[in-house]
C-alpha cells in the first residue's frame, strides 16, 4: 500500500529504520510508533512511495 501523504511516508521510513535496528524504537512517537506492527515489506513499500504530488498531510474523511 503506497503512502497517501508525505507525512505518512516519513513515518513509515522512521518505523522501518527502528525495525531494522538503525534507530532506537523508544524515540518513535505517534504514527511511526503504531506502524511498528507492520511487516518490513509493507513499511518498505510505504516508505519508498514518491513524494511528488503528495500533500504534506492527508485529509481526514468524516
């Protein structure tokens, strides 16, 4: 599943880094912390999404 916003793509990258042991898991907050339960391949797919044309934050649908 590709990222829907630049913020989501950045959070996936942070979670992937922590999952691989490159960054401490204790430093994660918010969305990146909740993404730790995702598989490494899901995080890779989301983190590798191109940012061009993506909004900084996705709009919430009510």
